[in-house]
């Protein structure tokens, strides 16, 4: 496991944060605490991954929103919620959408649809990506530090700690998917 983390850790962080990310970033922060990765490298990889992922979603919202919404009508409720937030708190949303669970991926798409100028989106996206990467990377690192304080030699519990982090994250993801499924069953999208 140690060799795998050292060999593919930064790439996994970059790809994982490009796609979504908090779980992979917290795990990478924990791996940095254990000495498998460097926290600065974890933060840089997460920053790059999330920045480019959100730039892509912004572009897709700007240029291809009609096509994508026809193919993904289940995005509509979250998209409407994100657009309401954008109308009321545009700058704050550009800085903090990564912290809005359930809206993290759809918000840059909604910002692109809203035709927020690219010259405005890019600097706020850069700042938000950096704050997010530092926050969650450091949270994983501090999680490892906290375990060390309470458990002493974390090496003995390392696999359990990684497994616990993964289990907690997967549980949260499953709860989210179940709630989304229930919501879509209660509010079906009318067929055209």
C-alpha cells in the first residue's frame, strides 16, 4: 500500500479532485501525515485538479448547456437551486461553491450558463480552489495528527484509519444518492 500511495498518490489526488474530490483529498492529507506524500504536493495536485475540473464545467455550461440538460434532466433541481444562489450571492458562490455538498459540480456549470464573464470567474475560481485544497488537505493531515494524539503509534491502526475514512465517505455518498433518488421519484421530470 505504501508503494502504491507513493507511486500514484499525487496523480490520484489530481484526477480525484478533477472529478469531485473531498474524500480523496482528505485521504491524501492523511497519507501526507503518515509520510507517504508531502502535504504541499497534495495541496498543489488538489488545487490543479479542482481548478481545471471546474473550468471545464464552467465552459460546458457556457457553450453546451442545452445539449447537456437534454441528456441530464435530473440536474434541473440542483441547477435551479444553484442559479438562485448565483443571483443573490454571485461572488460568494464563486469563492465557496466547493463547500456546498450536492451543488459542488453543478455550480460552475450554472455559472457558465449564467454567462458570468470569464475574466470574473477565473480569479475567484483560483482563490476558491486554493482555499478548498488547503482546507481539506490540511483536514486530512490534522485527522492523522489527532489519531496520533489519541492512539499513539498510528502505524498499527493505519489501515483501519484509511478504511474508516473511506467507509465514512462512501456512507455519505450513498446517503446522498438515496436522497437524490427519492427526490427524483417524488418529483419526476415531465417528458417532452
